[in-house]
């Protein structure tokens, strides 16, 4: 299982977790396939889109990370 966490930050404020999603192994592989297996590319593209949806605002910095 792969857990992706969505984070956001308003200005210089604290970084906050605003959401997350747990992928089943086959589901994660299917997601990565569109990005040539690159986790980094997925996080920068689709993960950032999902993070945006989690916060619903343009005034926040937002991104996704793989939880360690």
C-alpha cells in the first residue's frame, strides 16, 4: 500500500496536511504507468492536482508527498 499525503501552506505559515489517499499496489502501478513509472513526475503533476482539490483555493502553496 502507498499512502500519499496532500500538504498546503499559506504564506510563511505552518505546513499542514490537508488530505491523503492510500493506493493499493496495483492501483499505484496503474497511476505511475502514465508517468513512465516516475513517482516524482506523478507527485508534481497528478499529486499536485489532487492537493489543489483538497484545499480548494489558489492562495495556498500545495503539493503531495509519499509518506515515509
